[in-house]
């Protein structure tokens, strides 16, 4: 009986010793570090993994700063989901702590101070920058100046933890990371973008432009719709969903032409004969701008919408009414009138939506006169350059 007890006690002693020893940091070899870096998309600007620790996943805990925003909570939720899926651990242990949160410019994150955060101030796109900092052997801090940076820090850690789980244990790289994006916006429109929001966000892409539904209602007001779920899914993951108002010469099916025939461009030049029968609008008619403002107002009312994209006419059709002809004589083309209308529509909404931004998309129709369109673009309207084929390639 004594022998059995001795074996049990010895076994426990050995188990405790092995568990405690496994939590000690181990130097990371170059080959292992290279493997870890291979998992991270995109590769951070600055990253080093001099050591790592291996311990039971159940001993790892996560702490989110008090007052955390939606994207921070999403970052924490994704890390918890990863641990749960791999090991069933709830990230509630106290053997190793992962701290997540926004810090101020002095590096204060609640009661803690993270001096490394100070170097993010002044970096390009600093609102998306982040640091990952090991503190001693039992803590990893993920911090940024903004929720977006915090989310990206968590995404980097998730990438690093790919393949890091085995037999209920996890190997955590004690990584030191400073990262920021070169480009403020990275994304796409069309194709499978609407269904790829989570996939794109996981790779730190942050922009999806989606077409809005548009119509004129029974009261004669412009109404536009978009999927609120897509907007929310993006916002939680530091990805901006921007609604698109379709090419201004392809508004068939909205009911606009039937309800307000006066907005339809005058003369043969208003129709180019291109596929789908595009029709230039008369933007000398105030109703054209009013309807554009209605559609923009509908979209601005969706929670999380901060920007609206308007696609200028795809083709070179133009209204030949007296007022539009007079504008053309002054060098103001059809597309220039359109971009001016976008600025006016934004001004109409400014009181109700002071932070709303407007964008326009240049097109194959604007290409010959892009200089005039850019010259006519109001200061409160951003411009996206379009290249859909050989003839649109330029140095604009």
C-alpha cells in the first residue's frame, strides 16, 4: 500500500514539475521564427520572436480593458473562439495573460502603461497601427491608439497561433511587434466582396463597396437600401462598408425617369447607344440633385455608414438643354456637373449628417475629361480612379 501511495505522490510531483517547467520561456530558433512569420498576413513592419512559452491552454487568460468598444470586444471574442475551437479552453486562466485594449498617446491603457504605444503616434495611418509587447514571461499586451489597431493586433496573434495547439496545450510566441499599413484603405467592390467581409478583415483589408438598392417611392422621394448586417459585420472587424449609388446614366428601374421625366437629358447626345441604353441626366434641373440627396440621406441613416460612393456616368452622354450647353461652353462637362451635384447633395445633408463623406468614381466616360472633372470636384468629395481596360490607364 505504501508503495502505491509513493508511486502516486511521485507521479503527481513529476506532473507538477513538468507543468511548471513548460511555462518557462524557450529561445526561438531562426527556422521556427520563420515558420511563425510565414503564417502572418500581411507581414508586420517590425516583428521579432526571440522566445516562446508552452503551457496548458486552460492556464491562459484574456483581459479586455474597461470600456472597450465593439471592435475590441470582437477581437477578444475571436481569440476566445480560437482557443475554444482548438482546446475547449475558455481563456479564463491566470498562468499567462493576454491584455487587449486601446491606449492613449502616452501609452496609458486603464491602470497600465504601455510605453511602446507612444511610437505609434505620427506613424502613417496611426489609427490602424498597433503594438504587441511581452511583459515578463507571463503576459502579452495587444494595444493600439484606436480600436482598429487593436483588432489588427489580435488578428496578428491569431495568425501566429495557427498550428500552435496540441494535446490541450498552446505555444505562445513572445513576439514584439510594431505594425502599420502603408495604404489607408485596402479593399474591393463587386465580385464576391459582399460574402467575403470576414475573410477580408482577417487579412487586414478594410474596405468593401456594395451596391445599394434604389427606387422612387409613392411619395416621390428617393429611397435607398443596403444590408445592415454587412455594415455591422464590417464595422466590428475594422472594415468599412461603403454603399454605392449606381452609375448616374443607368438609373433604369428606380422609377426616376417615369416620376420625373424632366430630369432626363435633352437631345440626341443624352443617349450614346451603349448596352443597356444609358441616359444622361440633366443636372441643371434641381430635381436631379434633390433625388441624389434623397438616396444619400436614406443610406446615411444606416448605422455605421460614414461614406457614400456615387458612380459618375459610365459613358460620354450629355444633356443638350440650354443650361447644360452653356455650362459646356464654360468648360463644365456633363461629368463635371455630376460631381458638383454630389457636393451639393452632401451640403444638403450636412446639418443632419455632419460627419458623412462622399466619394465619386471616375469612369471610362470621364477618362477624356478627367482633368475637368477633378477641377470641378468640391473639396468635400473624394475621388476614386477607375481603370477597366487599356485605354483608362494613365498617370492620374
